[in-house]
C-alpha cells in the first residue's frame, strides 16, 4: 500500500523499545491504542500487505495520519499504560466496554474506628472494603435492608465516644447497635461488621451457626425475647441465602466469564462465585468487536473489568485461552497483592456447565439489548417524523436543543441547555449558565441572557476556525435543527429577538412548549400547534422539556447549596477563603461535610486534625 512521506518518516524512526503507540486520524483524534514489546516491529506490521487481509486492520490503516508512542520499562508497565490510554481516549478501533455506567457497590468504611456501610459507584483505594458490583441500586438496597436487621450498623454522622446521653431512633427499632452510648464496644462492633463482610463474601455458614448457638443459649436461659430477635435474624439471612445457588460443595472463590458475539457487538456475562455459591452476576456490552477474535475480546474485557473491580478472586474460569494471558495474569497477581490468580479453562463437567450457563445468559442479554435498541430507534424515528410533519419542518430535527430557567425568588438563578440527537440525550453536550446580568425573578430576561451567551459562543467558534489551537466545542459549534424553549409565547418571542440579532432566524426552527395543555407555539402563528395526546412527537418534546427542567433544577440546587455551604463555613473560626475552597472542592455540600469522618476532613488540603474537630463541632 502507498504510505505518505510523513507516515514513512515516523515508521523509520520508531525505536526497538517496549511501550504504547497511539494512532491518530486527520483531525488528530486518537483512533487506536496498542502496546508492544518491540514498538518498531509491531507498528510497522500494520502496513504490511499480509495485515490488509483483515478488514478491520485495513480500515484502521486507511484512517491513520499520525502516530505517537510512549516508551516504558516493562511489559507490565505497557499493559497498565495501554489500559489508561484506552480509558482516556475511548478510541474507535479499540475493543471497549460499551457504556461507562458505574455499577453500585456496597462499601464498608473499614479504615474508620466504627465502620459505616454505604452504597457507592466509585471504588477508591482508601482502606475501605467493597462488595459488588450489583445489578442496580435497588438490588443493593434490598440486600442492605435485610442485612441491617442482622448486623445493625451505624448510619449517622456522630463522632462516637460511647458517652452520649441517648441513642437515636434506629436503636429503639433495633436497626443500630448504639456504640454512641456504649451499648456495644468498638471491638465487638468491628467484629460484627467483619461478619457482615464475610456474609457479603458468601461465607454464610459460620454466621448462621454462630447465631443458632446464641439463639439456643438464650432460649435455654429463658431469655425468650432475645431468642426471638435472633430467630428473626436467621429468617432474614435465609431470605438472602435461598437465592444463592450452590455451585460446589468445595470451598471456591471464582469468577466465571463467557462471551457471545454478533457482528460488531458482544456481551460478556460474569458469574460471581463466593464460598461455593453463586452470589451475583453481571453482564457487560462490548463494542468495536467487528472481525476481532473472541480471545482478543476476552482479553480486553478482563483488563477493563478488573481494572475497576474492587477485588480479584483467586480463580477466573474462561471459555478459551486469551491473548496475552501471561502478562495479564501477572497484572492480576499484582492486583491481588502478589497472590496468584489462576486463569484457566474448565476441566470438569461441573465447570463446563457453568461456562455454558453464562454463555447462554450472555446470548439472551445481547438479544434483549438488540431488540430494545431497535425499538428505541424505531420509536425515535417515528417521533422525529411526526415533529417534521406537525411543525412543518424541511427535515426531521436530528438535533434538538432545549432551554429552561430555575431560581428561588430570583436567587442563584441558573439556565440550562440540554441536547438530544436522533431522539436521544447527549449529556456531554449539556451546559448550564449561571445568570449574571439579571437581578430578581425575571425568567424572560434570564432566557435572553442564556440564548445570547449560547450563540455568542457559537460565533466565536466560527471565527476561530482554521486558527492555530482551534478546539471546537461540539455543544456550541453545531447549530440545532430545532430550538425549544420551556414556555409559551412570551419566552418564544424573547428568544426570537436574540436569534434575529445573530441573523440566525432562517438557520433552524424555534418553538415554545407551554405546560398548560402542552401547547406548542411557533413564530408568527397566533394559535398553538396541538399534537394528538398519544403522539410520539409530543412525547419526545415533553421528554426534552422535562430533561431541561430537571437539569436546570439540579444546577440551581447545586449553586444554592454551594452558596449555603460557603455561608456556613464562613462562621467557623480558622476557615478562611482558601480552606473554604478546599472543602467545597472535596465535599460539595454541608451534609457531606457533616457525614465525613475526622480522618476524611483532616486529609483535605489545608485542614489539620485540630481544625477538623472544630469544623465537626460547628456543623454537628
């Protein structure tokens, strides 16, 4: 194949070193990230005639306009760097987990003297113990609702001294063990939380046996009320345990992975086996898999999944060998603190059955997802076609922008801009505007400011095209096909005045959606457009309007909260502007600061232990 002089000069200078390479297109966007023991040999191999027999490689090479590389000291460093680069750039030609949704985990704050139990979507190396991921927050809440009756853990933000005069209501209803009044010692409390952690790890039998012994002893000593409470705890445990299928009578902690792929998408199912029981499962959709062998897909999923996972089991069962198994296993060993991780193919009928069951689940989930996406796509197309018809547009409005204003009696006013493309929200394009020029609750003037700033930004970007360092912001550089304002004629007319100032009145359609009767107002028309109540087009407009309203309210609350937080912090001795900023950046709300431990406060920049005590005293 023909190679440009620029690319040839790069290929001629790549060193025989270990590292990562970044391939870029004509816009300078990273489209593929890889690693190699020998960068020169690996990168040059893409341009050999033999490599072009793979359609995916041929397509990648056609887009390559530039190549960068980073040298590291070892294969393991290259693997870790490659994962970080893929996470940062999300290159089009790399196999990657399709969505970046964060799955919920149960977090035990083990580093605290009296550990609390919370739900989080972020796994950090902070000394806490994490369990999951779980399918949904609902599943986590259901689990904790039962476990809290067995292990009544703390949920309040009190500093535990054991000398409080009285406990909270949760103690009275047996949902807290009340270390605050010394009802349970620190040692006993931590032992209880340790049992909770063992339970979440699937080790239920020792806990059940221990509770059974306590119940029998309480009953034999005629402490029937206590025996009844323990009996209820055992019933609660049974509710969870009976949902956990026994996989093996042997004691095994394993993850089971299986894959099902079709065209350019795949689904990987993970079964979590703890203590010989199937304690949970999760699936992950993978994109960028077209013409990619399953062994390569599995390798990428293993890296991306366990990079985020809070722990790695001692054994991972796979349906087949994976690419780069040796170096991946070395990395997994490091994730377990040096303990060995076995990645292996099943060698028994029992384990093969697990793989088959996981693969069947993966196939069903991929089919269900494909059908769901198809239905959503068809509904979106129907809605856009209806909008074109009802609003007399030249084409279906592929990009819809909607604006809304939120304030409380004119204070902390915020405007929102949300963007839908092809009927789906594009949250990376959402923007909020802190209102600067309006005092008092004047929604018309606020809307005028927001739309003026939006198109002023567009004009600046247009002028900057072709200039050195030009970096277009797609949320502002692209004009809408339909601009929607939340409101009736008044909001619409005020918005039109701004749009005419920028000479954009013929560039796109403008409409106002009034809540009353869900009427749609168009420029120059005295009577509103009224959709059928079950119209897909109207439902889309309502969804866009409601999303703009939600985003505006959320932004307003955040701004108001930050103002309230700043005001509360101003009253604390020793907390000046720099320390207020540090607390704002880390905790965001007063409630978060109240709930933070002394250790968390003291770890904030510019906050020492003595000041952390002062902050807790003033906010509690």
